[in-house]
C-alpha cells in the first residue's frame, strides 16, 4: 500500500531551512481506528513523500511507515494527533540535517 505525493517539489511551510525529512512509525492495534488514522494522514498529505502499510494478521495489528518532508512542528503535530488516538502508537524519527 503505497502513496505518492502529488504536486511539484516538497511542500513548504516557512523557510527552506525549517524543512526536515522524517519517518513516522504507526502501529494500529484496533482496526476500527484505521479510518481515523487515514483521515489524519490525509490532512498532512501535502508533506507526505510516501507511505507503506503492512497488515500483521497473526498479531492483529497494522503497521504503517510514513516518510515526510515538513517543518519539525508539523511532523510533531501529526505524530501527536496519531498517538492520541485510542489503541494507536506513533513515533517520529528525524533526519539529522535540515533540508
């Protein structure tokens, strides 16, 4: 399950020096939360470079990794919104350099 970003070039919100590349890992332990997760990801789709989802049927969880190019505060806000959903965990891993 992949998604390509539409539009031209990285989305910007502020100066170029504010932009960071990050991977947000999401674990959904309740399949009923998948719609809410996708709704949040849709709100941030202009920053998403790509995503990969893996259903782990044996453990009844879904794992999603999302790669973003966005300001740190945007990445943090998205990860925080996801992590506040019941039975959803989210963590962001940031690149060391700003783009």
